């Protein structure tokens, strides 16, 4: 009989590439993870890992078993969801990972609404930028992830995650108040090709959208300042350090003493946000309740 807990370690190794990284994701020591993998090899009667010096990699048999482990994990998630659906009432804990502006505009209002309407449900929130929320979801550290379409996101098996669109929002141009285009009704990005730019760090999905928008306008931005926090980006623009593109919701609540925001003319860069859960868990009543509240808050954001 194969122990599903050991399959979880094999899945983590396949996902993260090293025993140390897999152990960290599962909050285990590397030696404990290695012992679990060795025990799994004994259970199945096959060599699952090739050891080369201090590194290991999956054998062809290990790759096959890791694929089955993903399917088994999905079935277990579904079984838990269906058993929970059979019980009466909704009570428990749901952990959400999301990036900062999604927490401000969608997650926090959802938490407030659920505290009022479903006080027996406890919501925990983790700030996770870029694709980190999906990593946390795959590793079992959170139950729901809010993330952004990103062309450089590491591949995730469609069997692992179930994604649903949540909302889409345009990017606006942020300019120093004395900029030549600060009073224009709309701004053509091509007119900013000679300006210095302030962008998030590479790896942040917003950075990717900015580069793509500039590519479509047929120029490569001259990036002089890097900051992931939207308030920091706007503060640098206000100081005259450059121009920026910022998602509209991230601009809410920011004081613009020395900056102006303008819409982009023509094709507007857009950030598309989605929710993700582990495949098989989408029928869990607690997750359905929280996802429904997140959709309601996102709909209010669009209105």
C-alpha cells in the first residue's frame, strides 16, 4: 500500500527540483523528506530517484509516479470537498494568497462582508506578489490564490489548479505634474518613448505588462527606477524620476501631490486577475462561499 503522505513529498520534489526546496515547501527537514522518499521507493519496489553527487532527479518511473500522485491528490481534495458538502452548516478556516492591490480592493472587503454574514468562517490572508500565490496553492499552504495572467509564470499542470477569471482592469499613465502631456485628455504611449520610466522589478506581472505595452508601441522603455509598491512608483514619478504605467485599482487611495494620471489612448494595457484553487477542492462549501464573495466584491470594483 502506497502512503499518500509520501506521494506528497514526491510531488513536491517534482515541482521544486531539489529535496531541500521540497522539504521547505512542506515544512519538513531535508533528512525527513529523504527518509520519506526512500520509504516510498521501498513501498513501490522501484528506483524513483537518480542520485548524482549531492543532487537528485526523478527516474522515468519516478516521473510516472509523480504524475499519478497529482491525480491522487486531486481525488483526495474532491473527496474532502464532497464529505464537507454533506455536513450541515459552514464553519472553518480558509487561507487566501493575493497581491497587494487585490487584497486592498477585493479581499479585504470580502473579509469584512464574511465577518458580518458568516462569522463562523475565519479568513487568513497572505500577501504574495507575482506568481508566488500559485506556488503557495500548489504546496498546500493556502486554499485560494488570486493571481495575474503572466507570460513568464512557471508551468502548472492543468490537473493541479482550477482557474476562473475574476476581473480585468486597465492601466493608466502616471506623469509628473509638470510633464508636457500632464494636461492631455489621453496619452499615446509612443509619445513617452524618450522619457525615463519607473517600473516594478522583473518577475512582477505588472513589469511584464508594461514591457509588452511599450513593445506594442514600438519602443523599449528606458527604466531608471525599480519599485514593486505602487505608492513608491507614484512617489518617484511625483519626484520627477520618470513616467509609469500603473493598474487603475492600485491608484486608489494614493495622494498625487506631484503627479497626474491619464488614460492610455488606443489599445489600453489590461491586467487580468483570476482565482485559482487546487483541482478537486472547488466543490468544498467553504471555498464556494469565499469564492462567491470574492466575485461579488470584484463585480462592485468594476461597477
